[in-house]
C-alpha cells in the first residue's frame, strides 16, 4: 500500500516503530491545529507551543490509541489538542500577563492567594455560562463528550441516536460553543 493511501491510524502505528512516519501526521494536521488553537489563545507563539506539546502527547500516547467504531484518529488527536490547550490556558492564566486570553481580566487581575482556585473557577464558570445558553440537546452531547469523557458509543446509547447523528450534533455544538464564547 502506498504511503499516501495509509489511514492516519496506520501511520500512527507505523510511527511507533519508525518515528519518520510521524512527520506525515504533523504535515497533515499542523496547520488545522494551529488555526484551531490560535482561535482560542489569540497568540501565535502560544498556539505553536500548544500544538507542539499536543503532537508530543499524540506520539507518546500513540500506543494507547485503539481504533473503535465512531472513534477515528482525527477526533482522538483533536481531543488531545483541546485538552492540551485547556491545560496550557490554565497555566498561562495563572501568570499575570494573560489579559489577551481572558477579556474578563482586562480590568482586574486575580489575587496572589487565589490564583489556582480562581483560574479554574473562572474557566468552569465561563464554560457553564456558554453551555447554559445552548439548546439542551447540543449542550448535553458537549457535556457528555468533553466534560464527562464519554465515548461516541456511550453517548449514542444515552441519547438514543446513531453515530453520524452524534457527530453532526457535536459539530454543531462545537461551532455554537465557539460562537457564544467569543461573544462573551
């Protein structure tokens, strides 16, 4: 089979034995990953750092990826990217120069004593506020997938929908979440 015909999952598996294959995944996903993360942090260097860290995690945990119905490499990789972005965002937010990330902090900075708690609380509150503005059916699948870390199969059972219907709902929910969060 030609390298161009290999699926991402196969390339990842090959990369675990021969790291040179991993560059194919980096080439394919680097620009979309940067675009996605830049939309969150609005800082090129931070976005590049996050994407690099996400690729390291994808490679490091590549052996843990198991192809299952409804779970493809792309969704697994994006989940790692988003988790890495959120973790990085929390670290940056703890420092004093995070105004570009959080418009709520333009006027005030968190106190020294409560940085950890306040940062986590702010993020959770912002996410909760955005989700509360979403239609119930979209909010529910977003919570199940990202906050409760449920698999596609589990969510489909809970929601009594097919995997393609779930993918469409998640797609719509993510777009709406991004739109609402930028409006806040």
